[in-house]
C-alpha cells in the first residue's frame, strides 16, 4: 500500500496525506487525524525503499514532552536538562527533535508518526505518568527508548534516575537538624511517577525522625506554589518549614510569606528541590538542592545512544550522582 492508496481511500490528495503522515503544516487537525487513524487501522508504514531514498536523519533522537508549553518555558530545570542532552548528542554528531504538546492523544500520535516515518532513531521519555501508555506503545513499535525520572513498566527499557530517596533524606535532615518538628511538603502533580516517589520518600524520611508532615499538591508554577504555601500558612497548626517540588514554587513560597508580613526563616523556613538562578535572585535567597540537571540530560542522551548501538541488549539502569544541598537565607538566616 502506498500514500496514493491512502489518499484514494480518504478522498484526499497525496500531498495532504504526506503532510499529515510527516507531521508537517498544510492540513487541518481533522484531516491529520483521519489520515493517522487510517494508517493505524491498516498498520501502514513507509516502504524500506522509500526510507532509503528519504533524507531523514538516522542519528536524531525524539523527545515529546506532555506539558503546557507556556508553563514549561518558565522552568529553568527543563532548559538545563535539554542543554545536557544537546551537548551529549553534539559530541556524538547527533541531534534532538523536540515537540511539546498538552494533548495525550496527540503525544502518542507523534511517537507513531516519527517512528514510522523514520524521523528518529529512538526516544527519550520524560515525566512518566502512573499507568503511562508509552512503554507499551514504544515496545509495540519496536522503538528504542529510555525513561528518565522513574522506571519503565517494561524491564527491557532502560531508565535514568535521580537519587530521590537520598535527596529526600538530605532535605528533611537539613530541616530537622535546624530544630523543625512540623514540615510541609508542596509537591508537583501527583499523577507523575517521580512525584509519587518523592511523596513517599519524604514521608518516610520524616517518619524516621519522628517529624510531623503535611502534604499539599501543586502544579510546579510560581502562582500555584504561592497558593499551596498560603494554604499551609493559614492553618492554625502551620508547619515551621516547607519543602517545595521545584524552584518556581519556592519563589511562590517566598511571596506567600511576604504577603502575610511574615519572615523566612523566622516564621517559615523554605527549601527547594531544584536549584537555579531564581533561588539565588529572590529575596531572601532560597536553600535548594543542586541536582545537576545538565548531567541528567547528558546521561539520558548517552543511554539512548548506547541502546540504539546495542539492539536487543538490556542495558543496566543508571543513576545520577547525589545532589548537593546549597544552604541559603531561607533556612539558615
């Protein structure tokens, strides 16, 4: 079956079908979905001879991120992870193909399009969700993939992890050593697997020290971090210290404290999971974990390149080095 056959079945031009299959502009979303649905139904993919004649790069790695693009653009951690990936791929004479979407169906369609049209040699997968369909999808496609931040449900797919349990011990231990007995934890979206891990490991670290812990969920944004911390501060039994899931929410925490004419660390100590220039520029500067996001991105890129170079080999899972706590004014005055 050819593109012409697909076009005949759908009553479309060959160029429209080609644009839809190759994720190029020039067709409506409805037309693109019709084409992709038929291709899936027929299990259609380009012929080997067409692939050989195409000019697609075989050294390109795909990264599809399911987040709100507006929110993601303000997150320094993500930008530094990307920089680490790009640096490692550049050393290997490779490239990164990035797409950001907040539509789950569109996300899965992009994986299928890129793989079946030979646009990428493999995928790096961030932000694994609970019951994430991507491990099963990528296995069915036969596409090499590495998952970052949480293990894949397919043991043949390698993953790259940050030391979440060790990081939890570092943050909770720091605040406990300063005398705090009631901690707040403002976490990111609990549907994300790595946030579930953080939720559990922070709680376990607090239990081991006999500390009280109050959890509030948020969405990683500065505004929602401010909302969540304000909710904790307005409780009659407010915690004396909090851990935020990223730097943006830590900035929101500082603003929540200031809005109530309180002080940090006097009324509320603040420690952030991710360090960045935001933690250094806000007043007062925020204690944070330096998690070396560039090294995380580089390790993810190196792992997918190794997976592509060794088809059929189950690679060992990899971890980044322990994070380093950078104490600043919001905990140590």
